[in-house]
């Protein structure tokens, strides 16, 4: 599928007090993107950081998303934690509610929810967990989208329930032959031009090369890069410049979905 319009998202607010995980300041990354996944305190983020990022996102017209995670500050939410699905859903709603209040404070709305790290990957393969998250969203946040992989159980369950699901293309992650991203806890440095060229190719041809060298189909509405990838600011700039230079428009995920409806 050829994409002439796409969302560009990044994870923001991934600091805690005086400790910073991101490779670049949130304000500089916000100037590049159209949707923000804002850490909600369980893997990173705190109330003051959430408030500042929401305020900046509202001022720029960026789509705001909650980025809930496992309760894992020490492991940055990249360690799988054994818990009942119902407990995890309660954690997701708790984090969503916190971000929603800051968003309301600044006159914005929560556009989407995107689970972080290991929780994202667990939901992708866990039908029960995805179903409970989707059901909770239909009750607490009607119309709020969920970000996920197109090959995931999350996408399938959301579609069946009529919940808007935004499929992501991961600019700075490898893919396996099934179309799933290869989960990693530590990222290597990447060539910004190579990453940008990969994004343009995905938009123009609907294809991505996997770790094995295979060319597979990929469908998406949003492109994601991570603020903790080494050189994130250069990568974000390269992606934005390459997309716009090839006539691909950038807009928040809600607008991309509306344009496709």
C-alpha cells in the first residue's frame, strides 16, 4: 500500500526527576513529530515531566498519547512482569487517567494509547490481555485509538471491537519474517540516512527488508522512532526531511485515520 500521508510518532517524557533517558530534549523532538507517546510514570516520567510535555504538545498541535508500561522503573519497562491480565489493565487505566488530567489542564485531548516496551510486545501476542485493554478503552475512552503492529493480536482484537487501531512502522527496529519487530533492550547506533530511506521505501512500496534479507509487505498509518535510540534527533530530522522531500505529508494519527475513512 502506497502512503502519501503518514503520522510520525516518538516516545517522549522518558526521564524521571534528574535522570534522563532520551538522547535529545523533548522540545527539540516535538518540533519534528506529529504524535507523541508520553511516559506515564511506571517505566519513566513523573508528574512535572508529564505536564511539561503535554503543554508543549498541545502548543504544537501534536497528537497526544499515553504510553503506559509495566511497573518497572529500574528496567525501563523492558522486562516482562508476571501479573494477571486484569491487574495489567488496571495499571494501564491508572496511567491513562493521570495523563488525561494533564491533557485536560492544557485544553487538549488524548488521541491514543500505546503500551510501552515489554507490555506492547506481550499485548501483541496475548489475546486475553489485548481484549481486556480494548474493552477498557471502549468504556473509559470511546474513540481513543490504540497504537500497535499490524500483525498483532491487539490489531485484530481492536478491529473486531470497532476500536480505532493505528498500525506502526518502526523506523529504528529490525523486523523478522513474520512482520513483527525484533524486541531489544539496548539499541545500537544507526545511520540516519539509511533509516530515512527505509521509511520512504516503506511509504512508496509498502515493503520492508527483514533481518534475514526477505522483502515483506508492511501496512501502517504511523512511523515510530525512539527517543532513546543513539542519535535520535538526527534520525528524526532525517526521517522528516526525507518524507516531506518525497511529497509525503505528515499529520497526527487521528487526521491520517480520518483522511483514510
